[in-house]
C-alpha cells in the first residue's frame, strides 16, 4: 500500500489536537515566539525507517514556515545515533510538534523493522509474508504502509476488497460449499479465500471454486498433510501461531503465503528522539 498523505491528513490533525488541545502551556510560558531552533531527529537503535514523509506533513500543519531536511527516507536502514531529519524554525512550533512526530516515527519504524526481520528469516523461500486486519483502529492505512516498507505484502485492506470465508460464516450457512456458492453469486468479481481448521475442511474447500485456502492454526505435521492434499491446485495461506522462532520452518513447507498478525497488533516501537539546538 502506498502512502497517501491526503488520506492520513485528518489523522495527523486529530493527533495534534489530542496533544496540543487549547495550547502548549509549558512552551507558551517559557519560550519566546521569536526564538529559533534546530530540531535533530535521531535513531536511538538500529532498524528500518518508516514515516519520514509524515515529518513535514505534521510540522507544516502547525507551522508551514518550518524547514525540513530529510537525511534518511522510508525503507532505509538506520543505525543508532544516525540523523533522520533536521527541522529549523520557530522553537515553539518544533516543541509543540515533537511528540506527535516521534510517536508516528517510532510506531511505523517498529512495524517496518519487525516485518523486515520476518522477511529476512524467511530468506529465499517462495513464501510471501502477509499482514492481517489486526491493526489499531484508525491506523490501518499507515500500519499496512509500514509493512510494505519493511518488505512484507498487504492482505485484504478491509472487509470490502476480498472474500474471506471464516468459521462463523461456515457455521451460519451450514457448509464451506454453500458459503462459497453464495459469495460467488453475490460478489462474482472478488477472490474467495476459505479458512480451514482441519483436513476434512481442506477436502471440502478443494471441491469448490475458491482461489485460496487458509490453513489456520495447524501444527507442522497437519500442515504437511494439508499441502500434500492441495498439491498446488489452490493458493495456500498459513495463519495462526507464527513467530520468528518457527516461521522459517513453516515457510519451508512451500505455502504461497504466511500471515502474521503480530506485525501490527503488538509490535514494539523503534526508539527515536527529537532534540532541539538553540545555537
């Protein structure tokens, strides 16, 4: 997913309103409106940068006169103490924007970094790493962008762009076959994926015209049997219980995709700082 700044602008505005509110009382009390400063944004640990276009987008919502010089761009590796960007202008504006800028950089760079770690662990396997819909509400566009920056790929963006028949759908209509028939009739242009939790469900899904079979929360022994049943007649996604400790072993089974919710739902932030210089 590419980054569309007009799409995320309302989110950035809300973030600034949330933090600044009626005004930064500390900065207004201490800092002259005439004081100029340079803000230095640095990485405090090694990782993959994501969110650099947001720096100017955020600061210019507060003060369009601030000058922004990027030293690193999204997708580049950043090392500890490496400068990411320099910002120059009103010290008041820089201080008011600091936390929002750093929060976005830390969160998105954390996602890009852990995604890249998973991708490197998969190595030369044909298997593609996917994200999920397990995103923080309101941040999906940015989080999925960060996955792409880290080298992963995006699964469906929402409920609207692809059919994914899950256990509750199957229970509601009575069978995988019936669910696929209904979705094919009502959404004929969309790809259909079926979630399967057993070999019997895999066999039933193989008898439908779905395009993708998801093997959900299966151990390696069952996954091996399921892949042998499918024999590349359908695309295969493996999901559930995937960690850095086991993803290489699972990828070597030969599935088309592995999805990992942890890329977005519980990723640690990458440490980033923004310090002002008044000289």
